[in-house]
């Protein structure tokens, strides 16, 4: 595992994406805490097992407002609310909405991973997770790669706001850990 203090969102996103494209797992800072992400189905299964995740718990897509606009299907009023919160007010938001099954990124998800990510024809996507996540999403979207993830913790133990609080078994499964300190919207 590579563990290092982040240098810049653009450089760190490139480093993380290279690890993910090789089937790796990354722990990255987001505006709301540390997350764990992967692209490869086997890596996503390793995350699930390590987190001790129950089968009914799903994966969340991590991305950006732009990706949300491409994938989710929302009426104008709901779309306006998402824009207000994530763009105008610059807040992080998990958007759960109907989605475009024909989107190229959705098409790349294996059937079993998609099934673990969809509830009643809706898909959850984290929007505005921070500068690193924005850049990582931008790069992955260019390559049409689905970023999936969860909070970097054992299920039920709460979001971790510093890397030192992440359980050793979670850190051990990661191939790269980026550390930016305490996230913007942490809660003590």
C-alpha cells in the first residue's frame, strides 16, 4: 500500500486512477470523510468483504455534478434542487434517482455490481465530494470507467474523518491511501 500526503488534486487523481485501472483499491479524502473506491468487480467484492457489508447494502457511484447530469433522470424541479445544493451552495450530496441504463459508464458495470448498486430502479451517486473526487471523476468519465465506493470503515462504525481512525483491515486492503487531513464537512 502506498500512503502519502496528497500533493494536488490533479496529480493525486491521476495516481489514484492508475491504481484503480490495475484492479486496485484507493482510500481517498472526500468533503464528508474518507472513502474507499474501486472500478474492478473483484476489488469491489474485496471492499464488501473487508467492510463486513451485509448483502442488502449497495455500492454507491462516486462522481461529479456533470456525471450526475448525464446519468440521472430528474424532473426540472428536482434537478434544480441538486444544482442549488451542489453547485450554487457547494455542498456534498448523495443523489438517489432513476438513471439511464444506456449510459456508457452504466453499461460497463457488470450485472452483479449493478444489481448491488440499484434499489427500485434508482442509483445513488455522490456529487461534490471535493476537489480530488471531482478530478478523479472527470478522468474516469473521459475513459468511461465507473467509480464505485463506500465510506472507508467497517460497516456500522461511522465515517472516518482522519486516516488514523480507519480500521487496520480497511487500510490493509487499499493499494493507495491519499491523506488531506480533516475533511471540510467533518462532524466531531
